[in-house]
């Protein structure tokens, strides 16, 4: 099991780490409306309340992270996956990936959810990793129990877990990939 890299997937023409959460509500809504109008990619199917729910979830997990001892330097995270998940390239017209060694990140600046943040924090199906946020050492132990979703659920037929999401709460490492 190769867990030494974090992956970020993005639209080639936009570059990596373009984050809706960095925008004002009005600017973010314009981006969402444009994506919905084009209707070409996965994000075009998001619900009307997506932005509201996203901001609420980010606030909730930031609070969880702080309570667990995390030291976020940002109000919102950037998103990556623990290990590769090629399915995410399909979310984009021309999907690209970027990988960064996990050891480059301060463990106090990254958190993990077993699955995408939305279903992890919102589904009420009794799975023990629902509504929970993990630190690096905790997610490794959880993977030893349940495995990597991108291995046991490649096609999504076994539930919403398709990858382990990483929330990066600091621009120190990813800053070198951000557009000026």
C-alpha cells in the first residue's frame, strides 16, 4: 500500500489549487453557475445549495481539526487525496494530477476524512468513520482496518467512499504551485 504521496486533481487550463472557498460568495456562485451552464463536467451536477453546505462543512471540520490539536493557518482547506485516485481525473474535461510527498507537509497542517468531505460528514448510514476527521497517525490505523476506498470501491458500487480526502490547511507547501 503506497501512502507516501498526496494527489491533487484539477482542470489543465485552470491550473492546480484553484479553490472556490478562496472566492467571495458572489464570485464563487458565478463560477458554479458557469460550470452548471456548460454542463460538461462532474461539478455541473452539484446541488443549488452546494456553496452554503461546503462553507458550513469547512467550518465544522476546521473546528474538529483544532480540537484534535491541528494548527490550521487558513480558514478553508485545499483538497488532495491520500494515494492515487484516477477516477477524479474524469471530473474534468482535461484532468491533470499533481503529487507531493506527504513528508513535505507539517502533520499539524493536514487532516483526513475517510471518503470525500461531503458524504463523510453528511451520510447517516452508521459507518464508524462518518462525521469524523483524522490526523495522519489516525488515518493510517483506519486504513489498516478498512483499506483504501480507491482499491475496494473503484467503481463506486459499494458506497460514496472512493478515496481518502486530505484537507491541507496551510499554503506553505502548495504555495509553489499556486498562480501568482
